[in-house]
C-alpha cells in the first residue's frame, strides 16, 4: 500500500541532487539532502512515541528543518498541526488539548512556558530552533537517513488546521492526503507550474498559503524555492532575479511598490505573480501593472478547502474578482434563508464542493453538520456573486453583513466606492449598534501617505452611487486597519472598538 501524499510530493524525488531550497545565506539544500533529513526526523518522531494517526502540534520558526518535519510527519503517517508563531500560551493550550497532540514541538525559548501545558495534555515536548538545533534535532541526528514509509490511503488525515476562531471556539479542520494532493494537482495545471520554476517564498509555513499551496505545488512540479525566513523588501528585491514566480499577500505587493528599486527591468523575466489570503485592492492591481507590465493573478481559498478559484493564467485577470472555480471544484451562490441556488449577478452565500473540501471539524460533529452538507457542498461563510462572464466576486463574510432597519448591506459595495476616491489608500466598512436601526454603517478610512482625504467629497460620491440606507452614518480617518498574520482585516476588532459610537 502506498502513502498518497508522501509518494506524490516527496518520495518521487529520492536520490535527486537538484536544488530544492535556496537559502538566504546563499547555500542550497538538494532534494536528496532534504529527504534524508526528513527520514531522520521520521525516526525521531517514532522515538518520541508518535504512531500513525497521532497529532504533532508544531510552533516553530520557518527553516529547512521545519519543512522537513512536515515531510517526516507525512512519511510516518502522523497528522501535522502547524501553529502560528504569534500564538500565546493560553491560545496554544486550547490547540494542544483539543487536538489531543501526542507531541508538541516548539522553539527552545518557549519550552519552559509550554512544558506544563504539554504535561497537562499528556504530550511529549521537544524543541526545534530556526538554526536546526534543539532536542528533536538531537534525537534525529543519530538516526538512519532512510525510513520505511508508513502506508496511508487518500482519505487518511494528513493535517489539522485550526480556523481563526473569530465567531467562537477555533475549529480544527481535518485535511486528508487527497484533499491536499488534489488541490496541488489542480493548481499545477491552472498555473502552468513546472520543474523549471523557482518560487520566491517569503510566506510563513504555519498557514495554507505558504505550506499547502506554495510548498506542495513546488514539490509536485519538482521545482525549487528561494526560501526566505520572512518578508523583507531588501531580500525580496535581491532574490527576484533568480526567481520565476512569487506568491504573496497584498502587503507584499504594496510594500514592493513603495520601493523605487522595484522596476519593470527587475521583474521582466518573471513568469507569474500570485496574491491571496486577503483581497487585493483594484488600485494595487493597476499600480503593479503600470510599474511592471505584469497582471497579478488573484485566487480564493480558505482553511477548510485550500484553493477554490483562480483568475486565469491565459485570459483576463480581472481586478476585484477571484476568477473561476478550479478544475474539479464546483461553486454556487445560494440564498442564506432558503438554500436555493441564485442566478448570476445576485449576492448570496458561497458554497463549494470538490476533492479539496475537508473531512469535517475535529470533535465537532454538530458544527460539521451545520457547514458541510450531506451532498458534499461546504458553506464557506463568504458572500459573493458570479458575474455575467462567470468571474467570482467576494463581497464579504456572512458575519460582516450589516442589517440596518431591515435592509441587508454588503460592506464591500461601499468600500469599493470609498477606495476609489482621491487620497484614500484603503477602507473598512462595519456595522455598529444603533438604537433605532439595530445596526448602522460606519466607514473607517486609511489615507494615502501625506494625503488628507476630502470627507465631504467622499460623502458626495457615496450619495451619488449608493442608496441612502447604504451610506455611512459617519466616516473616521485612522492610521491603519488591524490585520492578522496573513493580512486579513480584523473587522471583529473594529466592531468591538467602535461599538459605542452611536449609543
């Protein structure tokens, strides 16, 4: 019996001397060396008592060894649980306990703080540092550089990813070997990935984007990655001449555009720029195209499904949209009240079905039944529409919908108008409590550097383009919008901060 994910992504490269990772110090790690490190880690996991199906909770800095630990978990049949390096001890306690992790791996600097948490959860604790040292590395050092791969079927679980938990307890999305592999295969064809590609990788690897999109796709194609510890404009610009492709969140692109060294000549050889994890402003699309001659390819995915849609590789990459469903993925827009499928042009709830859709939420059968239908369609929680040309537009999150005086108001519709006004860099529209209407609309604006937006002119534009009930009751200018690690605006934090504005 084979191991679905390991055989397709890792095992096929056994003995291959071609470079897999190009590191910031100028050195490189070959496929062969990487797989030998992974095998030693697989033996180390066994030595720590990890059996097939056990969960490994990992909160460590990005490094080749951290990536090899992912490969080792897949090879020995464990379930990999990457955790945001910014999580506090209190947050980690929930993830470790809820997942029933058999092993916790952390940076040595956090081991004292996590020792009691691991002990209370009945988990072993080992360390792995950014430079590749630590107690887990010590255990791996004396192990053989080959490992008898544990058989795993397509439906066996490969990973847990916990949702952000903005509307209650974080949920552990269970992802199978086939969930991950099928998505990598769909992206491989959609984005024309090949063994000649060198991906500029500055994303974290505790998230779908950096781990299951960027890394899995590179492995499937047999290409290479320029593996940077984090986003740094100097390092990115220095590395670009050796890359053919790049993935990033919108912040990557706006910060590069702010650097005069980021020019058309610097990017002329590049094949593809991809953006995701948060919406990319239409203005950023335009500036990037004007500066480089490249059209950024924007796509849409989420924790529970990996990638669902993508703008086309060939054809118009339309700003403000996330393109079309990927091969094998079905997408429909439904009425939240009746579940009926809506016609093109109407806003409703986005539902998706395909081999990429997760297996359910760990130990939450009721929540799984609420969001994952019996026919396989997953209720994403996103609101959107499909235009007359078939492009998918994301309007916002279901929980961000504003209901004022009985009217449904979609924040994105208002934000698009505001973002198009002079002096505005970006905006966020939220619903806040109102004594008469239940909720009312509040707009928050971040100005462009050195600019002072004309609020009266913005109000006039909103009055011209939108019905009265959609227009913000007030507009505040703020320095910056709160964002999570992947660049998504945290509207929950804004709603909490401004909850008493009209009370």
